[in-house]
C-alpha cells in the first residue's frame, strides 16, 4: 500500500482551492490525503493538528517570516512548501519554496511536481554532504544580514574565502538565496528567529 502523503492547501479562492483538490484526487500514483483552509489566520492551528508533509500556499499571502514559522512549528517533521503561483512572482521569493505550481499547470505538470516532493528526507540526507563548522558560521552571518566583507572581518578570513564558502554551501544545500538560508538556519537551530527579525523584515520590504 502506498504511504499517505498529507497535504494542506491554503488558498482563499474557493474555485482555485476546489480545482486543485480535484486534480490531487486524480493523481493515482500517489496516496494523497488533502485538507484545505481559506482563512490564513487558521492555518497555523491546522498545520499543528494535521502535521502535513506538504503545504501549498500563494507566496503573496505568506511573507518570509511566515514561511519560517510554518516550518519551525512542526518540529520532527520535514514540511515542504509549494508556492501556488497565480501571477508572476519574484524569483528570489520562489527560491524559498521546495516547489512551484502555477494555476495554469496541467495535471501532468502538477503530478511531476508532487512526485519530486515524495523523496524521503533520509534519501536527501544520504546525498547531502554535511556542512563544516565554518560554513555554519558563514550561514549565520548571512542570515543576520552581514555582507561578505563583514563576515570575513569577523571570522578573520578574506572576502574571497567567504565567497568560496558560500558557493560550497549553495552546492551542498541547493539553496541560493539569503531567504532560503534563513529558513534553513532557523529550522536547523543555527539561529533563533527573534535574533534576526530586523533582517527578515528588511528583506520583505
């Protein structure tokens, strides 16, 4: 029997929400158990109760800090977030998400996106080379809003070395934006969200 894939759809539009639910029910290769929510204020409670594997949400409805909180709230569970794209969105914002679905996607395209999400965390961890302590220090500097020069001065490195470390970090994690690194750092307890609120809000503006 196929394992159950728990999905939550956070979308205020009834038509879009029901349409996506209908498509998901027809994905015969996956055993999807879907729940829906229209009111964003109810979403945190639903996530805590349902503890889903995947959250589908319009990136325009969730700022950087909200996505971080959603992922952090489900400790012990690897929540994957899929952006439900209604219109053109900033590429740097979409990189925060594990996948992207457009309202114009075909059923086959949506199926491919979901199948790519099914890979287990253990499989990813086996492929992923662990971060060094120096790389963790550099990630902390990045999420605190420090420049390469500032990180280099703090860690007594050259700016070129910091850039090289950042390139290696991106290769290991497949995360290419400060926003994505921020989510990763908080979920993995490198930093506390309360210590970096100012830098998060400055990115959202």
